[in-house]
């Protein structure tokens, strides 16, 4: 079955957003001593470290018994690392469009493995309005993000977001420009814990 034109367009737009976020993070973080990888270019040592941390969480299920021993590695678009230590996993989504639950599931998995998980989005919105409500009138998406994500970082970039969408920042929802400082802070916290 071939990919429909709409599916191909959505996939290509998602790829462009992921590339935009990757390049932004590289510009801001490489000079601070971090590495930024797309999942498909992840060095083997980092891939194994992530799979090892996540693999230990599937211990409640006898994988041999169910015949599914292949490693499971989900919703990883970008990995930010310091040396061989993953600092954060970034999930890039153009819009939530009923896909927030996937992100929340993986955030729980990676959080239990000791890795911060964040969402980066242009907030394409829904019916011309932000998908995130506001800090003082949070919608379900914001309330769920508060409980399960380490951050939602937004850039209302005109190439990806309609001009009518205006994201209300505050609490868990922050401008993308805040992410490099948060990464720096998290890396320092990780170093302090491992000392």
C-alpha cells in the first residue's frame, strides 16, 4: 500500500520541524559542551545506554515467553548528551492531534530510567487556537504535561504555525529559547547526583 499524498506531506513537514529543532539545539548547545543527535544518527554507545536503561523496565514481562525480545525504543526524535551520558530526550510534534498519549507513555518510561523527556512543538493549534490553554485556565493537554513531562517548549514559527495561534507561556509551557538553559541546569544536576 502506498503512502497517500497527505501522509507524505505530513511526514515531510514533521521531518522539516525535527531538522529545524535539531539545528537550533546544535547552535545553542554544542558551544556549551553538549552533543545533539537525531535518533537515526545516534552513536552506538548512546543507543546501547538508552536501551539498557529502558530494557530493565520491561522486567515485569517475560519477553522470551511472549516471543518479543527485540529492543523497544520509542518516540525518540532527538537525544541531547554530555559525553556518553544522555541528558534529555526530545519528542518533536507539529501538533498533538490525539498523539499526546504516546508522548506521555514514553515520558514515563524514560523518566523511570532516569532520563528527562520533553516535547518541542510549534503549537499548530486546533481551529486557530493553541493546544495548550493557559497557566491560569489549563486545558487537559497542559494538565497532563504538568504531570508527566519535564517541559513543553514552543516556537510559533510561521513556517509551521498559523498566525492566529498564540501560545500562552507559563509553568510547563515555555519558549524554545528557554531550553538550552534548562539543559545546562539538568546536566549540572546529573553531575551533582553522580558525584
